[in-house]
């Protein structure tokens, strides 16, 4: 693909939209629905990250627009998310809320470059248990982070969320009854309303009901506080030293933004199956658009953005067909900023905590957890390790360790499937056949299996004069396997056993030649393409070569 084609594939096109009246109507209705759902989540995630409710609103608007226009998914909705709030919380604790905008820009640049480098398809290599363990871990962290607000206290910045939750419960004050009651009312409304009618924006209704009740009853609970009544661009101040200090956080933000956005886009594709046709998802363009969205969000004082799985799901289920729905969602949130910041500032923090607690419980359904655990022991271990490390240590570290664990089990499975079995010679038996051993290789000969397989050959060869190594069904051969194969040939030849090799595949010739394995055969004519020829030659040797002396 030429450079011009790469650039063109990353940019918006007229085909991104469908302005036929039925499609526009469906997109507008879906966008309004998502905007109503996104409003309390944007506020809650902004507060949860430490950047503030205003940052959450700005991100929903600015990043929502940019990602909708430049992203690679036609129905993806982007904005602040719980996972990103988890990553940002320690950054805010260490460097202050003012660092969020700069981290957003730095992380966005990395994601944008990943899109230009065409790395979007790499997320397909993430194993399912790792993804689900990561999601469960994030859900646990989001829930634990809301405990301080739920009991009317504040969390210690940068502390482990589990320990912070315990500390908050132990230090709860007199207003704990009011805050816990607020959370309970929100939870009940969010759980009951969808059963009455799926179209009701339960989270918004829950926040509105508890806010009105708090105002009427003069409930002594902490509120969101002052919010901006406009959105203004401002380049965050920084120094070379500041950039160095925030580099680690920016890498974590970029990694999470890329993974979460591409996973959300994959979920969107699954949700659209069986419904009205929508355009294809382009992973590289999705990274480019999400990176640009975070950059612009940072310029307006917002947070890093990612594709939001919950809002994307609402968008698809509400009938969205094109990017217009995500644009409408951003306009709805923008309208709140310019017309209702006074009302929004009175929302109790406990109400937002309740919204996030219920949201976190829905992130990892019990059915999904059960399916992962029951799939296999390896998937259950990978899932559990990823989830525990996510909560106890770090999100990116959790993905890395989860990949290592998954790779270990995968390699063990491949190694166990590899083998060299002794089989009878084809055709009618002849005198001397008992001195010929034919071994058929299957599966893989790589560093995880070669030693075991070749040890089995040496043990099974016994009192033979000729060994035929049949390699035509060998699917994988790495340098370690080729070297071990050469060492085995050398050892057998040194003990007086003639080794014949049959069926070397073209793709394996280079590594066998590079490691000198084929050069260790007793004669260059001991390499065969046909099994019958190899057997005939082996029978000739078995009749004419005397048996090797013991030892």
C-alpha cells in the first residue's frame, strides 16, 4: 500500500454518512438516547479520575465529536471511561489534576502514531481470558473507587483502591446514612426501571430523582460543585522535565486507549450482526481517530478518550447506522454545558457513585465469568491471574502478565501435541526390517518440545541399523528444533546408525541448512522426497551394513 493510500484510508470520507431520511432519523434518536445515558457517566468518570466533573463533560463533547468524525467504527461512541479513570487516578495523585490534559495529549500522539503505523489489528492477538480478566479487574476497581463517596468520605490519593475502600468505611462520619441511602436509591432505580421499559434512561432518572430529593429534603451530602458554562481551548503548560515525569503515564494511557477502543469496536461489530447493515470497522483508522480525539480533548482541558463499550452498545441497540448518532450524542452533552450547569452542580457525589457501582457490576456478567472458568483450566487460571493483577497492581502489567500466562499454556499445549511416533514400514515385510526404525514427526519441533521428542527417538531407536526421519507432516520448525534435530542425527551416525531424512518441506529447508542439521547426514543422498525410495534405501543398508557394536 502506497503512502498516499495509507493517508487516504485514515481520513474521513463521504461514504461515512447516509443522509436518507429514515437513516438520519434513526441516528438522531439513537444519538439523543446515548447522550442522555452518557451525561451521568461523563460526570462520574471525571470525578472518579480526579480530573473533575468538568473534564468528563469536556471529553464527552470534544473527544466524542473528533472520534466520531475520524474514527474507524461507524457506530462507536467515545468519551471518558471507567478504565481510563482508573489509569488516571494515580497520575492525578502524583502530579495533580492539571497533568491530565498533558497526559491526554502525549498519550493521544502515541495512539495516533500507532494508527499511522498500521498496528490496529494487533488487538486480535489478545486472548479472550485476558480480555475478560482485565474487564473484571477494572470493574472491581471502579466499584472500590466509589466506596469513599458512597460513605461520605474522601479517598487517599494514589492508594490501592481496596485499602482505600477499607479506610473509607472505617472513617465514615455521621452523614453515612444519607450517602448510602442515596446510593441505594440510585441502584434500585437503575435495576428496576429497565425491567419496566428498556427505553427509559435509568441512570439519568436515578440521578435526577436523588438530586431533587436531596434539594427538597436539604440532605447534607457532598455535591459536584461549580462547573464551567462554556468550553475553551488552552494549551497546557509544560516543561521538558514535566514531559519526562509523565512519560510512563502517557504510555499507560496510550496502551489502554488503543486496547479498549479496538475491543469496543469489535463488540460493536458483533452487536450489528443480524440488524440493519452498517459500514465496516477499520482498526488503523480507529486508532488514528482515537489518538486525535485525545489530543484535542487535552487542548480543551479534557481527559484521554477511548471507545466506550456500554455507550456503544446503547447506540447500536437504539438503531444507530452511521457516525451521525455519535455526533448527536456530543451535541446533547454540549447543550447541558451551556444551559444546565447550575442544576448539574447540585448532583450528589453519592448519586454518581451509585451509577458507577451498578455500571461496574454490569461490566462482567456472571454468565461470561462462568463460561471462561468452565472453558478450560488454562483459561480459568489466565482469567484469574489477569483480574487479580489488575486490582492489586497495574492495568498494563495485568495485560502483560496475562499474555505471558496465556502464552505459557498455549506453548505447553503445542509442545504436548508435538511428537515423533514409530510406525511400520509400508508394503510387505522383508528380512532385515526389524533393524529399520521409521519415525513420523507431527506438530511442532520448537524450543518447547524438541528435547523431549528427540529423547523419545533416541530411546525408541534401540538395536537398529537405519533410522528414517519422516518430516513431511512437521508444521513448525524453529532454530532450536532444527539444531536439536542435527545433534540427534550426529549422535546416531556416530553410534553407527545410518540416518535418512524424508519429506523436508520447502519452508523448513533454510533453518535446517542454516543450523547445519542436514550437513550431519552420512551422505548427501540420504535426503529423500519419496517414502518408498527412503525405505528401499534403508533396506539396502540394513542388509549390507553390520549391526553397530554395543556401547
